[in-house]
């Protein structure tokens, strides 16, 4: 892991651990802890199994994409709502199986290195993702996070089955701040999305952008603000 984190960032995190004792190190998941979007990949998987269907027989994933295009927060919540009626335990078991093969080859070494530095400094890691909570629990545990340290989009559960009733806050953009602050004080935040992660990064004392070598809107904004930028593609 040495060399993946600039010495200046490691020093700043160690100091932050003293300044904000027990403070949170908030990580986005998709594009930050691993490449690609595990929530979308798992939704495609559930569609392929025939578990997620629409009454009119149309493509659920296409409907999800249209929903995200109209409104990102509502669209991401729709991915969780599409699981309505499914047994929670059965979906979670499938999420565990799916994540076991999907996550390991996509993990981002720089994120792992930053997590280790944060933990050594005494910061409390927390994943806050706009993917459905079940797949976040399954995937983030493979990236070094305890299940109690995971937040994602939730729907209400009745009689052991998912409903379509979304539980607030929706963990996207400002909703990530609301979810994180229920767990503690935000000391550090790391993300890859300009629209999804910028608000929680602005709320943190130390902000770290994860970006591909080709750059990204968030990386450009981070450099303007003097924030740290880590390489999403490095190994």
C-alpha cells in the first residue's frame, strides 16, 4: 500500500485523528472503494434471475435508467423499490454470493490504503452509498468495513419482505451528510462523484477525491480547492 497515499495526506489524516477524536472517515462506495457501480450490477443480476419484474413486462433496468435520468436521488431510490415483495433474507444471501465474485477484482488499492491510514489514526470508517443497503452490506464487508459501518438506500420491511416505501434520508448528495451525522462528526470524506459526493466532502475537514487518470469533474473541482486527489486506476 505504500506509495498509494501521498505523505502529506497521511500526515494530515494522522493529525486529524488527534483533532477530531473518534471522528468519521466517510467513504462513498461505487467508484471510490471499487470500480463500477455494484448497485446497478446487482440490479441487472436480479433482473437476469427473473426476481425483479415490472407488471407490464418491460425491462426493469431500462426503467431504472430513465428514473435516474429524470432525478438522480429518486432514481437511485427506485433501484431499491424494485425489490419490493422479495424476501429480505433471500435477497441478502444472493447479494453475498454476487459480491464475493464481483468486488475483489474491482477494489481500488488507493481507497484501501486510505482506509488503513484512517483506522490507524483513530478515525471511525463509514460507508455511505447511493446503492441499496443490502448490496452495500455485502460488498463493503469485502473492502474492510464492518456491517454496522455501512449506510445505503433503504426501504421499509414488512413481514420479512421489502416494500416500496423509501426510508429517509436517501443517501445521495446532501442525504449523505444527514446519514453520516447520525453516526458522528464528519472528519474526512472520500468520493468520486461531483453531484453525489461533493456536498459531504464540503462538510468534512479533509476531502479526498478519487478519480481516474483521465480526470473527472470532481477531480477538477478538488484541485481548484486544494483538496487531495487519489488515483482510481493505480495498483
